[in-house]
């Protein structure tokens, strides 16, 4: 949230959270991977519906 919506740098987030820059980067990477994993089924369904619309 801090990175995407508040446009904080990794260093700023690290200072606020009391973590290393590496820990912040790792946590953000893992969170993005998890979000991608959770949203994948919905995206696949969306693509399927869009193809059906296009093909009529």
C-alpha cells in the first residue's frame, strides 16, 4: 500500500516499518506474487467471457 498508493520508496518504507530495505523488497515481491495467484482464476474467467463476447 505504501509503495503503490503513497508512492513511498523502499528506503522510506523500511525506515517507517523498522525493517531493512531488502526485507521490504522481499515482502512487496511476495505480496505481489500472492495477489497474482489469488486473482488468476478471476482473470482467466474475464478473458473467457471477453472471448465469448467477441465471438458472439
